[in-house]
C-alpha cells in the first residue's frame, strides 16, 4: 500500500455520484472548495428510480440555476388525491414552484453532473472505496478501480453512497432501524384503462396503490400489500397486474412495461451524521418508506445545507460549531419524515379494525382545507416557521433593484454568497456590511418589503435560510452576526483583516 501524504490532496472527497453527491459537489465547487467525486458505478443511472422533485427542492435547485431546465424536462402535477378525500392542491403554496415536478432521476443526475464538471469537479467512475482512515489533518481512502488501487486523501469525506454506504460502514457509524415485512412492486407502464392524470394515493383492501403520471402518458405505479412479503424471484407483469387489480378493485390493464422491480422497504437513520472529518448525506444517512417520494428531495436538501458550511470550514471562515449545525438542522427533518411515512404506510395497508378506523379518521381530516394545506406544506418541504427565526426558510419575496425588475430574494444567493437586505431608512446596515462584499451580496431598499413585515435588516444564508434579523437598526448585532456567519471582513486586497476576528477564533481564520 502506498504511503499517505500528510497534507490533504484536495479539500473534500464526495463518495457517490447520485443526485445528493452531485448536488453537494456543485455547492462545494461553487464556493471555491476543491472537490473530487468517487462513484462505484461505471455509468450514470438509467431509468426512473426516483421521479418527484418537490417545491422546496426546486427552489434550492433554482438558487443555483438548475430548476428551469429540470422543470422543462419534467411534468408539473398540481394535485394529489388521497383515497376518497378532496385532493391536496399545491397551487396555493408560497413558492415559484407550486407543483410536484415529475422527472426521471437520470435526468436530474445529468443536469447536476454537467454543472459539477463545468465547475471543475473531478469525477472518477468505477472507483470503489475499500478502506478509510482519518486523523487530525484529513481522511485517507483506499480506492479500487479496474486500473488498480491507490490512496486518495482529503480534508473531509462525505458519504453520499446510498443505503449500503461503504463510508458509513468504514467510519463505524451505526444505522439503526428495521425492514418492513411487506415488499412493494414498482413498475413504469402504460394503461389501457388510464387512471386520473394526477398523483394518486389509494389505500384500502389490505394494500395501497401510488400512481405518478409521466408526461408521455405512461405511469409510475407502486403496489404495496400487507400480505405480500419479499420473494427472491423476479417480478412479472402478470403478478403485478393481479396485485394491482386486487388492490384497486378493478383492472386498469397495464402493458408496455418499461421497468418492473420488487423492493424491500427500510426504515433507518444513522446514529450520527458526522464522525470527525467524515460526514453522511442522503440515503447514507436516512432511509424511509417511499410513500410520498421524499427520499431524493431530502438528499438534495441535505447537500445544499451541508455544502456552504463545509466550504466555509475548509476555507477557514466557519464559526465554531457551524459544521455541527448540519446534523442539528437536518437530522430532525429526517426523523419527522421517517415517522410520518412509517405511520402513513402502516395505516394505508392496515387490515386490523383499530388501524382501519385510524385510517378513516386520517382521511376524514383531509376533508378540512386547513389539514390539506398542512399536508401540502409537509410534503413539499415548505414548512419553515416564522420569518424572524434563524434557520427558517426565506419566504418568496421580490427585491427591487435599480434599473431592473424586482428579483426574488433567493436568486441573489445564486453565486453562493450571503444576502444582506437592509430595509432601514438610512441604509446604515448596508454600509457596515461593505467590507464583507466578497462573501455578502448587499442590497439596500430604503423601505419595507411585502412579505417581510417589521424587518429592518435581514442576513440570509447561501441556502436561502435566515441567518440573522432585527426589527430595529442594530449595528453591533449586525457586525457580530457578520463575523459569526461570514467570517472576518476582507481587506482591500481581498484577504481577511486581522482585526476582525470571529468570535471564539484567534485571528478569525483558524
């Protein structure tokens, strides 16, 4: 085995070139971190494994300029019917993407991979990680390829390598949970007796059917039954048709199979998202029932949350505890999703009288417009708390700019910088933030904005979440927030000014 260098060869190695890994690589590279992606597969995924991008995910992809292409390649679906309840309507959501974008995972990967390569990311395929060693300076990976084996070293490694994550296993991070006894059949097919062209979740008869309509007239159909467990033999169209008809109560006559598979459903979460210089994201960190199609969305949201924080860490600009805030913010979201999908799946396939009664109660609650609205916000990831709360999602507000049309505030973070909105009358906050101009986009509107009532100054993170805000001018508080979140101010030459030490850091750049 070759000896490892003492100094890391690159800032970050991302293991896994699925949507989560590629999205993370884009975030890191855009923020100036040197990044390599290692992928065990020889080629990008083919087919349509995950097919839904929800509103919040589309918003985050829009921040980096990906959403328009993905929206154009997909099919927007505005409603979801759940059993006999009135449909959940996404059209009234506070988002420029008030719909579910139905698009093959392969297309999402294609867009993100192209962007990553354009940003200078190195992508190595047929590269399997077999060993992992870390020390105080970095992480060394043993990489096996058809051309041979060698060591790769980086300051940090992020495992985005899916359910069977080698990084998670080699780092010794436990992955607790369970596997359901039932095993769904999934198929991409055409129907001679078509179903409605909206998202459908149809529980009952001891099972559940989920229908996702594609733009070409075909469907993604999933059938889960409480009495149908895992079988080793390959699924057949005849088996799928029988299960579909039994669960629906009629035969929609599937044909033209493009893809058909049997799956195990896991409910698991990593004990921790970080072990020293090793981190986890996406399916490597959490797995849940596919009911609702939220897995890929959680992974991309993990990547955007982690990317700017890890880039700040490797570039010496992170405040103490910033990198740990990734797990603090994202793990609770995964826990909520696991709990919600587990309950929904068990109720949907329930046969016992008690659970069938609970299912009827859940469907009855969806007759309330308020409950349907909450369900839409939960599914799409738009629930974020009060605008003044740090960590909350920035609402969709337009910012007037001189000589230009109003621009959505989130778009002003597209280059990976923070955004400072000074809505005060004197613009003193914007003036104070000018020394951070290389890391902060400063905008002074000299007046309030609709959607931000009572806000005088607002500092927004690169992922379009609130970092800090005040209802009254507070120069001392703003300066402390800029130092804490953005690091030391820049000198005219673009280097950190020694006098602007971030709290808890000597010299501010450790």
